[in-house]
C-alpha cells in the first residue's frame, strides 16, 4: 500500500535546472552543491542524441567495463536519482556532442 502524499512535507523548497554537452570523457553533471536539494535529480537524454549516455559515480564508463559502466540512457530516456549531494553524479557518452538535461529538487 502506498503512503499518502503529505503536501506540506513532500514539496521541494526549491529547484534548479540546466543542460550539459557530454562527450567520451566523464564529467560531473552538476559540479557545485545546490542549496535546498532534498529529493534528488531528474536526468534526461536529449531526443536528438545519436549515442547513449551513461550515468554513475566519478569512475563511470561507457559500455566498456561491467564493474564501472553507468546506467544507460538512450535518446529521450530519463532517470530520477534520489540524492542530496548532486556533485556525486557523473555522466559520460559513447560519442562526442551528446546533450543531457537535468532538474534538481
């Protein structure tokens, strides 16, 4: 049975958003701590991407090693990561010039 929504406590006090060009080298999705983040980060690969993105920790790889490959996102796919420290999210692409969008709440 799901927990009922507590509108006062389940609302985010603030949100942040942005986008990032991603290539074949891992980069931090959000390189600075964002104040007021309590829920996490929604990440979405751009519909125009021609290759996959991989989301993970700093050592994330792009389909090259089972122990470090990140979560694969094809064009238009997204994932929500429930995390407070947004600087721990890294991303890499299979090819240069891929785009990712994010919103932190």
